[in-house]
């Protein structure tokens, strides 16, 4: 008899999108492979998809499927093997003052205001800086899997960062993080990844999936600072060589 989980996975189908402008490499066309139907993509199915290089945006589960380009590499950190560098240790110690609150998925005006501030200062002109409340909710608050909304606040209650994290069967998957950009040297983004690594280790989950890394993209460069890093290439997870990173 076919196991119910395996049967559900076997029901997933895939289609390729039409070409569209690449968000990361100028003058490039991109395509995605999309997994459907969305109502069958639960935590088990999504874990298997992430292991094969997929990630999600709201209920949309995809992986790069570009013609003649393999620049996007899914990457992950092994939570127990991670070795922080000196800068990361310093950031970890400095931002330990932040208080962490886990919330259920819900719309919050304070979160949305921080999201708008982040998009307008970090990604102005990229389209997401014009997101309204509905677009924000579809992007971050729609989920059929185990998703946690994490707040990071100063002791006085000031909201500094919000992170959406999926809890998979073998790790945590970073969905999206946005933070206060008023202090460029605060390093909230780095601290968030360090927090996720520590959280995965505490939950005895071996991996933190960071989405995609592109060697030619400055937007992705920070991911290579977390070592050792594994990349999904040719159907398997292998160490990302330091000369590539």
C-alpha cells in the first residue's frame, strides 16, 4: 500500500512559466518551475520540495528554471557545523539585548509600516516598495505549512525586525526578513541568520535553508559569509567552494 505522504507527493505536478525579466542579473530573462496544486503542499511535501531546490512566496512554490542559465544556487547551512567568524560573534553579542517574540501569522500595522520603510530604503524601485496591505499579506501571511512570525524588539518595546520562518521536517527555511534600516551598521540581517541557526540547533534540526545565492549578485553576497555553506547542484547538496563564495 502506498504511504499517504508518498501518495500526496506523487500528486504534485510542475509547469514552467513564460520568460520574465530577471530580478538579479541585468538584461537577463528568467523562468520558474512551479509546483501545483497549492492545497497539497503541506509541511511534508514542502520539505521534500525545498530539499530539491524549491522555495515559496506566499502560496507560490517555485525554483529557477531558466534557459541556459544556472546562476541561482539553493544554499543551506548545517546548524551544528556552522562556525561564526569574528564579526558574526561580535554582532551576536551586541544584539543579544533584543527580545524575541513568536507570533501567529496575522496582519499588524506596525509590522507593515516597518516593511514599507525597509522596502523604500533597501529596494526602492523594485516594485515591492509599492506593496499595499493586500500584497503584503499575500506575500508573507499566506501559508499552508508551519510558519512562524518572529518579532525582535528593544527592551523598551521598539520594533527592530520581523522575520518569517518555515519549520520543515529537517530544518528552518528563511521566508523573508525585514528590519529597521535607519542604522546601516546595526547588522540586523546578519543577527537574524545567526538567530535562525541557533534556533534550528535548539530544535535539533540540521539545516537552515537560505534560499538562493548568485555569485554575480551583490544582493546575495552576504549568504557566502556563513560557512560552511552547502549548495544544491546537479541534484545533490555539496559544499560551496570558498573560491566560488
